[in-house]
C-alpha cells in the first residue's frame, strides 16, 4: 500500500476547524471543507522524509558506536 493511501486512511489530512487555525499553517493547508482545513499530504510527506533523514544522521552514528563497543567487548572478553 502506498504511503499516501495509508495517510489518507489514517485521517491525517483532517486539520482543525477553520476558526482555530494559526496563520503560520497557511503553506500546509490544501483546502477547506465544511469549515475544516484539509492538510496538504505532499507537505506532510516532505516533513516525514526530512525528519527520518535527520534521525538517521543523528542516531546511526550513536548506534554504530554502541555496537562497535559491544562487539569489541565480546572479542576481547572484557564484558562489563
């Protein structure tokens, strides 16, 4: 199943009522229906991909460092 279809089925495209909106959200609003903002799925996917990339950049070296220490302890026999 495609990511867009999964997001729509999860209802992620429904935003807040039009009366409660923050003007800074304007670039992320696709349309308004029945006084409810519809969130732009393309912008949501861009944000998800950006955050996944940043998490990989931050966490991957940390995980590799931990695994490297753990593997080194196994090979030297110095398990704490």
